[in-house]
C-alpha cells in the first residue's frame, strides 16, 4: 500500500510542458523547487539534500521522493539523480556502506501498478535512469515509498481482533499521530508472559521495515501465532520517526538526532520503554545501497558467555539470503552481532533498555536490493511475516534444553579429494530449491575458514561437496539457512592423490597449471550437446571421449541444458520442475543434474576436463526475458557451482556461447547491459566457487567493433580486452576469430580455405592485460559429405595453421569438428533439408593438432613468451632466449633469427606441422642473426634448443 498524500510543495515545469516533476507534501524530497532542473522536455536533474540539515551518514543520499506527472500520451522520461548532498558525502565506495557505483537504479510506481525497479547507470555521484511514463502520476524514489498517510491507512485497516489493542499514545512535534499496537492473548495472565517492544522506521528513509511491519502484524494475529500470543506481550510502534518520514528527512532527524529526547516522538519512545520494561527490544533497519550482505543482530548467552546459539536458530528459520544474492554479514563469526555483555549508551533507546531493564536487543539490517523482483512491497511484507515467525519461534526454543548432538566420526580424505556430505533436515520455506542453503564452514590447521555452499537434492535431503586444499586436521560446521541442520565434525586430510585444480600459473599470468604446480597445456574441442543432444547415444559419447583423449585433447567445451527438444521427449533431460511444456522454473530436477554429473565423471575417467558453458542463450527459457528472471538465473548458477565446483576436471566456467545473445537470443552487443551482466555473473561465480576455477566470457563481437552486431566493421585486430582486460571478475580472455581474416570459400571442397593470418595479432592485442588468452572457436573442420551448417566449416590446413599461429603468438585454443559439434537437434530444425548425425570422424586435423600438442609439451612451453623482435621474415616466434626458440613459418620460406643469447651447443631442426617429421636445419651459430631456409612452401616450425 502507498499513496502520495498531500499536495505538491515544489514543481519544475515550463509553460506548456507535458511532463512536470512534483514533490508531494507528505514525504516528498527535495522540497526546494530550485533543486529540480529541467534539461529538456522530459529530462530532469534532481539534487538530493539532507532536509534535516544535519546527518551522521557519509554514503550517497538515501532519499528522493518525487512524482512525474504526465498530462499526455506515454513518453520516455530521463532523470539524473545527484546523490552527493551538496558535497557533504565522502564515502563513494570505500566500504559496502558506500557503493555509489552500484547505486544505478530507482523504483517507480506507475498509476494503478505495483512498484518496480528501473536500472540505469552511474557517473560519479549521479545516477541516470530512463523509463516510460504513462498518463497520470508516476511515483519515483530511491526506495518504494511508505508515507505517513500509508501508516495511518494501515492502522485504520487493522481488523477487530480480540488479541489486538490499538492506542494513540501521543502526537509528534508536528501534531502527527503516534500509535501503539499491543498483541497478546488477554486470557493468559501477564505475569506468565514476557514483553517484546518492537519498533520500526527510526530512520526516515528505511521504508522496507514499514512494509515488513504490516507482514509481521499479519503473522502475529494469525492462527499460526496462537502460542506466541500465549507466551508474549508484543507492543509495536509501526512508525517511530513520524515527522522525519512526513517531512522528507533522510535519517534520524525528527526523532533522536541530535538529542535523543529532543523531540516528542523520542520522549514517547523512551516513556514506552519505561512503561513496558521489555524483555526484548526489536528494531528493523534497511539499506538502499546494493550490498551483498544483510545483518541479523541478537542478544544471547550460555553459561554467562556470549553464544551463537540464537543466531543459528534464527537463520535456520529464515529464507536463505543467498537466494537473493546476499549473505549474512559476519556469518563465519556471528558473535560479532551478539549484543550480550557490550557497554551501551543510555542516549540510544536500545542501550537504555538493555542497561536499565536488561532487555535483549534483536533486529536486522536488510537491503532492498535483491528483494525487489516482482512486487517489492509484497516481498517485504512476506519477509516481515517470516522474520516474526522465525524470531518468536527462536525465543521459545531458547527456553527449551536442546538434546546434545553426538559428533560424527572424523572424515578421512586426501588433499583435493572431494567428500560429499548428505544430510536430512526440516525446511521452513515453501520452496527449498530456491530459499534454503546448506552452508559448510571448514577451518584448516592454518586457520583460514572456507565457506562452501551445498544444494537441495529433493525429498528433504541436502548435499554438500568439499575438496580440502590443505593437509592436516580440519574442523567443520554444517548449518542450514531456511532449514534445520546443524552439525560439527572434523576431517583428517592426508597427502594428495591427484594434482588438484587447474588455475592460472603462479609464475606466469599467461599460462595454466594444476594446484601442485604441474603446468597444463589446454587443447580443447567443442561439443556443445555432449550431454543431451539427441543424436549422441551413450555409446557415441564414450567413443567421442576416448577418441579425443587419444588425440591429445584435454578439455571439451560443453553446454548445460542444450536441447529442449530432447527434454520434450524424455523428462529426464528437463532441468527444472514441471515439464518442458509446463515448466516450473523456480524448482530444479535433480535427475537431470545427476546425469550431467555422470558425464563429468565419465570425462574424468578418461582424463578429460570440461569448459562448462553456464547459460545457453539459444534456448528457452534462457532467451525469454519474461520468464528468465534474475532470481532464476541465480538459482541456476548456485546449483551448478555447488554440485560441480569440487570436480577437479572443471577447467573453465564460461558465461555462455556468444554472450551477446543475452537476454533474448539475438546477436547484439548491448552496452552496458551485456557487459555489466558478464561482470556481475563473474562476481557471483567467484563468491560461490571456493576452488577459484577460472571464469571467462565467450564473445563474437570485437571490443573494437564500430557497432553492436558481429557483422559490423571493427578496427583490426579482432580483440576482446577492451571490454574485459581490466575486469577483475574475468580471469581468461576468450576469443572467437579466424573468419574476419584472409579466407576463400572453395565450392569443390565445400569449406573455407586460407591462412587465418590475423589470429596471432588478435592474441597479441589481448596479451597486454596479463591474462591467459584462448581462441576457442577458430574454425570447425569440414567433413566430406556432411552439411556445412551454412558455410561454418574450414579446411584442415586452415584449422592447423590457425592453431599454430595462436600458440606461437602466446595463446591457447579449442578446435572443433563439424561431425561432433553436438547440436544436431538445433540444425535439424534450422536446416531441415539435411540431417546432422553425430560422427566421430575428421579429415585429419585431429591428428595434426595432436602433433602440435606433443611438440609443445616436450618444451618448457609455460615459460615461453612471444618474441617477435627476434625474427625477420614470415615467422612467428615463441621463445625463452638462450634456452628454446620456436619460429612458425606458415608458408615456409627464409627466416632470420636473432640468436645473440643462444648457447653454443644449441641445435636447430625443422618440424613439418602437418606430418610431424623433423629435418635438420643446419648448424647454429650463436652470437647474432642467422638465416634458415624451410624445406618447402608448406608450414614448418623451426625449433632451436
């Protein structure tokens, strides 16, 4: 519920304008019309201000409440919100109390519609947003409004209930009504009850708590709270800072700042505490900044010492904040938010209650961010009811003596070996897939606790997988959020039996290695639908994996949930609840994920790693923005990483194939939307994945492109570093390029031919960011007689030459073969005149790339760097001067190499890239430039060691 209330006190308009900005009397801000500047017919700059003149806050201003009045047809309105507060704010982004760069959204409520969030951009202290304003009044705020008028409306709407007493206990300095609600069962003597004093909206901008209070009252008067009303007297002040809310104040002005008893409402609040002498005092707060953390504070002790017991009980009964992209603040040390035994100031009503009457303080600080999908007002009401239920249940449980839980026998594992915990518990939410989390806190001998997220398996079972990276005795705590699980135990971790996880090489930011330091030379293949493309039978899958591994390939690019067509025929291939025809996208199908897990295990059994494409923006539901919401994306991502993150054969998490197809499946790079999305997902991956598998973005549009389409021209060379080179969320720069360079369609071969001469320049352009560079689509090898997938096939020589160019330029690559690309379901529909079977065949590129792999892995490749200054002529040089030189000559010929640093005993040999045969290159003369002549005009590599 919300209403504008009152009349406008400020207006920005010009004669005859269709769009005007008004500031309502009830709660509007800024109240000075000169702070609303019209920049165009429907464009305005609004300067936020501390209406109460003084504030203790340092982060961006938290309150702007205005009305956009449209007297004509719908029109796009653009607002620029200056949150600097006339230069009074200094915390731009140095802590999560700042976060101005993420303060890039507002909330609007069109006429007759719910509140909704509108995303925009920030520049310095200014947030800019655009939205369509229909005819009539559209409310705009940094958070959804909850005004003094809404408060009065709520009070008057309360039902006549035998357990509810409403009383106006006074008026504010501005003459506004201050109401107290008392909820209890009057048939139970007061002497047998404890008293809870519950108040909200101490801080004027914190509207979440007002909506939540409506939900809490609804719960406390419901049949579900019968026992609560028997055991407690609950006195509620639904709006404490009444004048501050009504006058557009931001924080504590109008209530207790600068003097705690300096206002009528402050004195009424302290008087209420003296009258009640409460056992508990509850205060709710919320943030407008987009923080990743929320706070639950409490007061509890056991045997005279501060305890986390109450925090565990409460958080097991509240929906997991991870479901909305947040975590509990200080979750590894909840005692940080335990008020027991702390010195308090009597100037604060909470401290006064604790000091004077021994009240125990409880409450929260919750951000709107993440809880605003759909109808944010309804969501906050629901959360208020959930907190009321969880809080009162926790108080009742604290009075009962918990049965001791026997610690299980120690778990014995090897370093980097995955152990799976399977636990059963009772959920306190309607949808355990989305709103619960099993959290593992693992503390090694070194003392740095690791937090790991589990997943819901269905049927009341949660699982958590953990692979300890350190030897010795670990301690663990497994706890539920949104469900009842708590278990302590230990792990005895012995010496490793594997090499650990693949990551960035600790000594070379351009290379990869395992956890134990063993270098890793990635050579991949692409088989998008290896799991669920209909033509791929289990027998063909095994044949494919064994064949590619024998050909030296060590990772496969594979998509999750690639084919809805197979899912329509076989429900086991549907990843969500319901069916492909009638989906429930807020739940998951564990059978699907078990089968994908088995694929990963099969890959590991043959020594194959996986580049997992996390999202598929060629398929519904991913490509339907009306269905694929942020919360569903988050559920999907959490589940994938929790299930598979501990697998040591996960090589890369890749956002999607051609991420520019986000959000609707169309090839179009949306700036900044697609780019910010890629970074946001990368940040989520890093938060969720304790094993730090590298994360990358697979593009089709160059960062130097002159338009949003892959068909638009670009400044060569093709590159991606301009978008993600400096992005801390992206570990590896992935490229998709060879076709923009010299090539010719051969109608006889039915394949592209040429030299892919520019791929090396592309690698060089992106290497300046000190990250590994991968070219993961430089051309699928053709197969004689097989459909060309609209000319997306390349001749064997071109595939080989492109791969050699990539590696000698300092990059790595993934190949592809048209018979095993693994999207027959797709192409059988796109190209119905042809059939696209899965054929584990090739025209020779696979064996030739195996030769490349053997050639480089016999060298210290992880230490070799591009050294083009050491070569003259048509050659590409990778070298460690004085130790090893590789010069690739794509068309043979004469090259010169600077061997000034070479040692006298070094030898030179030519290596035929297609046949894998060495030929002597003659004597090496150290100390200067030396000429070498390739045996013919085919592609050769000169090796000097």
